[in-house]
């Protein structure tokens, strides 16, 4: 018999704290799984939270509602199983419906495109400020080499003015972290092209050691950065869903300093 994963067992009571008040009474607001993973990302990797919630459903501590939204085939909502009675059905369904509308607001393709382009612009400006020249955009080629093993490319390839460092930069302005399969492909691509991988992203904690071991840098901003004009949406996402989002026209100072120190170390 397989032993229970201690991390999953530790995560379960932490997850349950989201669904009950300090007196142990069930909270009437459901959470969707990606939301829980994000709220608890400082403590547990997303797959640990996923397994913990699955076990809590199996143990009938939590119940779930599966639904589709305009831009997602399936969103799984969880709620305290003590609310499994007709008195709470209408309020739970109303909350799920309202949250799905909010999810669709930040998932709308043109909005996602605006988010991505905004962070790309901020990263590009900072690269130039740190002494880099952008020599390729959305490319899988460097000098005489071309990556053909997968359909991936890099957002930027940039050479430092010291001639000691060339980086391949992947920019992701999303709440969910990059999937392991994509990270591996980008790392392999950079190895093949003979450049150093840099991941400029909101969050990447599960893979920072892997990227470091492959000679790369995890440039983490912690919040999803929205362009001006999205103030109301960010307020709603933070207040109602607890998501780490903000409107800003520059990169967080701490992340910039971390990158600067890394560049200085690699260009001495």
C-alpha cells in the first residue's frame, strides 16, 4: 500500500481553512481550483493542491461543481460539503455564475493579448536599460542555428553589450505557471542555440531550481501586470478572487534589481 504523501496531507487542512470561518462554520463562497492553487502558491506547488482537493472531495469534506465558461471547457468549483443541501443550492450556483463571468473577463483573447504585449514591452525596455540589444523577436533562430524539434520559439533573443552574455527570453504574463513541457522545450532550445535561458514571468517557484541547474534565470514578478485602463478589473480580481494582479507601467523594483545583479555576475 502506497504511503500518503506528507505534503498533500499537510496541504489538506490549509485548503480547508479557505472554506470555513474561525469558528468552523462553512463559508458560502466556492473557489475554483486554479484560484486555490494561486492563493496558496507560496506554500504548496499546484499539483500538491490539486491532489489535496481531490482527496478532500473523496473524503466528502468538499463538494464540487463543474461548469463551462465562454473561454474554458471546464472550470471546477469547490465548496464546503456541509452546504450540500437545497437551502444553499441557489446561492452557490449564483456565485459560480458570477465568478465565471469574471473569469471570462480576464480570459477574453483580446484582453490576454493586451496583457502579453504589455509585459513584453516592459521586459524589452528593461533589457535595453540593462545593456542588451534585441536581435530577434518571436524567433527560433540564432546565428546559423534553427530549432526545429518542436514548434516553440522565444519571445526575445538579446545580446549584452559586453559580448559575454546572450539570452533567450520567454515572457509569460499569466496567472497559471508555465507547464513543465514548455519549460523543458525552451531550455532545450536555448541549449541548442548556445544561449542562456531567461523566464520573465509572474510565478515559477516549482521550476526555479531546474532552470538554475540548466544555467538559466527565473525573472519573477509575483503579480500579473496589467496595462493602464484595467484598474477596475484588477480591483475586482483582487477583492473578489484574491488574485495577484496590478496595473503598472514598470517592472517591480525588487525583480529588476535581482535581474541586474544576475547580469552583472554573468558579464564580469
